[in-house]
C-alpha cells in the first residue's frame, strides 16, 4: 500500500484528503507544519508528499529541499493559489513533480498522484500504454510522454533541428523556460537516434542534494558513506549504450562539475568509494532554463564543460511567443485529460481559444496542461467554456496593474507586501535593461549575486 503524507495547516483540508485517499486504497497521514513533517519523514517511509506552498514555518521551496535531502526519490506535489503559479514553477525547477491550484478537487489531485507514483515506479510506461491500447482498440490512446510538434515557425525549426541532430552522437544543450518541453525534445532526439533501443535515463540536477549528486550520477559501493547499504549503479551506468538527459545542468555544484568533466573526457566512471573504473558509452543531452554562457562568464559554470556539452544548441520559445501552437497543444492535452478522467469532452468554445491565445502563460505548456485538465474535470457539456477556466486566466492582472491596485484604491495586506512588490518591479526593470545579465543587475541594484538570486527565487522571477 502506497503511503502519502499531507502537509497543510488547514485541518479541514488534511481531513478531506486523508479520508479521500484512504478510500482510494492509500495509507494517508498528515502534519500541520513543515517542522513536524520533516521530523515525521525522518522516522517514517513515504512514497509521496502533498504540501501546501504557504506553511506557518516554511515555504514550499524550503520544505521541498529538506524532503529531497531526506530522500531524493520521494515525489512532492505542491498545493498553491493560482496567483502563485510563477512561484510554483520555481518549485518544479527544484524537483517538485507537479503543482495543483486551489480550490482543490480531489479527483484532480488523484490523477496527479497516480502519475507521480507511476513515474517513480517505472522509467517507461510503454508496456502499460500498449496493454491499454489492446484492451480498447477503438479508443485513441495518447501517452503523457508523446512529443507534440506545433505549427509555428519556431516549432518547425525545432523539429528540423531534432531530425538533423538525432542521427549523430553529438551532445546537445536544450535551452528554454520551465515548462517549454525540454525533456520531450530530449526524448524525441533519443527515439530518432540509433540508440533508441537502449535506455533513456533522465536526471533532474536541480532536485539532487549536493551531497548525493555524485552517488546518483556515478553510483557508489557498499559502505562508501552512511546509508550506503549496498552497491548502486549511477545514471551513467544505467544509460550505457543509450542517452543520459541531465535537466537543469546549471545547478550542479563545482565539485560535481569536475567529476562530470572527467567522465565526458575519458568516458569512464568510478563509483563513490570505489577504485575500479568502468567504460561507458553514453550520449549526453542537457537542458537549462538559464543562459549557460552567462553562468560561464560569472564563474558559476565551468567553461570547459560548457564547450564539451554545447556541440549543438536547441532553443525553445515560451508559449506566449508562439500563439499559433496553443490550439495544437490544447487539443493534445484535452485528449490526455479525457483519458485520465474518463470523460469525453469534444473541444473548446470559440472564446476559450481566444482567451488562451491572449494569456501570457508564465508556466508554459505545464500550466496549459493543468488548466485544461481542470477544465475537463469541471465541464458539464461537450465543450469547455470560459466558466470552466480559473478567474486568473479570464482576467489576468499584469504586474503594473498589481502596483496600481496597491497604491490606489486597493488596500495592500501590509507595508511588507508593498515593499516586496516594489522590490520585485525594480529587479524586473533592471533585468530588462541589462538583457538579463544577473551580475550587472546585482551591481546596479547594489546587492551581491547571492542576494539577487534569493530575491528572484522568493518573487518567482524566472530570468
């Protein structure tokens, strides 16, 4: 029986979710704050944590990082208000599996939980999808891992690059905002290559605690450190003959960058605590939502690794920059949501597509997917109408509007909120003026880079 821990300071939510998941065959527990949750996790094993982003003592990001240190393999789902989507996206970079927005719908959370646990259990769902297709031969089956090509100029350029590069063994850097589909592109490259019958192993470097990254990448021998009770293969060994995808590569520590460089140069791995070296044949694809070139200039990322990895670059545009693709992706996510929720919604009302095309989509494809899944859940007709969309999609508030609200007729919750909003706008303004050069931005704002990064993370600024 799978175990789920619910962390929320609202007793009613904890009670509701505990009863619901117990009824669905899970063993459910709850804790009212982050400190109690961390103590509980140190003493108990659990498969998945559902955690409110705003706890009395920790933010969702802080507790996420603590959970990943206790056990990197625990799946974490964040509960957040829809206005905090940008912050939730940051949580995904740090290793959260997904986020769900309030108000909560247990059926929607159940789908996300089942997907998270399925991802944990198996690297590939191909066989399960094949079985489903054979049982329902007349029903279209779409895989959550399918790569969907858009129709925009940008999308066609990406497809062309995938086709060109797949036949080679060149390393590829995939750059794009969070939620633009970097892992889907990596899988498409693998599946079109001569390595397609060998493993595709994906690693989220942003979710790896610094002290465990070497073990995860290169493996360890029994007794190498406390908790190493048996030998373990690292990702390079598991991907031998196939493709290794390193997501958020810019988050690797300097020491682990050195270890990675050695493997890239010599194509051999040595387990943590081991003496023997083993040759590996692995194609390496990496992804980042940051400008690695800028990180090289600032000394945060080694130049020699950058040039080893950057044999070819694919850049993915945000969804707001390619509105022609929105309907294509919306239809795909509709088909997927129909399968997951066992519904048969036919399409979208005309005004909904127009709303989708004008919204900014800070969470990109992941946000669109979540909005449509919720729309399918709420829809009582054969087409999703505007009434099924979150209010924030219908009447999005720009940052300038937020400031106007704070300083005019709207009443801010506190002086701290006003100061935070002013800080956020100042950072965004200077980032724009410096073309997102963080070193220059920090200098102009009179703070060090660490302080700037902390502020950006706190305000959900993705640059």
